[in-house]
C-alpha cells in the first residue's frame, strides 16, 4: 500500500465526496477515482459504497480509515522528528498551560543539572492538545493527565496522583465549606472547554480556552471550576479552593512514543521518575 493512495482514501472517506476530496488534494477527480479502485483491488475489499450523490464507508473502509489515519500520523511524525534531529540536539516537551506548573519547573531544573542535558523547548497548549502534538511528531515528550487525556499507544511513567477541588470566588456560598461532593457542585455553572472541532458544548457556564483564562474568570467572580489540587499553586487571595472528596483522582504522567531512541528523552524521563 502506498502512502499516496492512503492519503487519497482518507480524504475521500472524510469528505464523503470524490469532488470535494479531489479539490482538497489539489488533483483532478478521474485519477483520484482510479487510485481508490486500484487500492480496493490490491486489498481485495470494497472500501466505499458510491452513489451519484454521496460516498459511504463499508465496514472494511471504516477499519482502513481508522488505521490509515494512525499510519499517516506516524509517517508525518517520523518526518518532523527526523527534520528536527538534523538541525541539532534538543527535545520538545508539551504541557497544558496552567497545569502541573510546580512539577514542570522542578523537572526542568533537575534535568538541566544532568550531564549531557540538551535544550528543552517547552510548548504550552490548550486542554487535551498534548496527546495530538505528541502523536503527530511536534513533541517528543508530554505531561498528560489521566483520566482526561488518553495514553493509548504511548510509554508512560506515573508521576503524581492527586485529588480535585472546587475553585470559586471568595464569598461564594460554598466557599465556607470544609469539603464538598460532586452532588454539591451540580448546581454550579462550570466552564465549557472547546470540543475537538473547535466548538463548545451547550451549557450555562462560560466558554474558556485555557486554564489561565479560567483562573482570571474565577478571580473576577464569573466562573467556578473543579481542578486538580496542584492548581492551588499561586492561588490568589480572592479565590478559594474547597476539596471535592468524591471527584475522580488525577494522575499526571510523562509520556513518550514507544519507539523513541532519544537519549535526551530517556534522561528526562529518569529525572521525572526521581521527582
């Protein structure tokens, strides 16, 4: 199977239309149709059900779409990491902005003291973006937070496990409580984080893009949020954190691709494990 054919198939499967897929790929429609037919002959399976109006995936096509996306991500990741390696030593670490701040600072200090330490380019991203950046090769290592982030397909080490608290403005009726349960939080308008397509779920809470924005909204009395206890680091006076005793515990892990042979990544992971 050629990478080119796989890219053609994924485009058609995602667009559900040969014309739109050809436009997206920047090619004419006839060679695109021929490439898909050749791919089906090679695999011995019908991948698409075609009508004059639309294209639908067969069961085999749905499998190839899932596997094909992963394969193309791996190819793109290999290209990006190879290009970076050719430029010189260094690794990219990605972490969610506003999360694990104290842990990240300690990790970077510990690694910098290691013999042979290389430059670490820290990239801070929005919620749930670390996993994608690690998979597509834009990052070499990531701090992920379970159960919110998926670690499937990565090698990982658990670093810390912590509870969660409700962060809310001082003076809020719940701020005087010594502890809360999730049932107590049910009536609090919680923030709405962006969906994978960039939209936001329906709900009464404010739309937020990152943890730093959320902290400011809480400080202004416009929001409240259930966050890991480590978010207490740098807590301002007009914000109160009350433990939510039955909230899911959050485990911070360091994750890297299982095929990585980078000595720098291995050294960074060992530093993280010691912390």
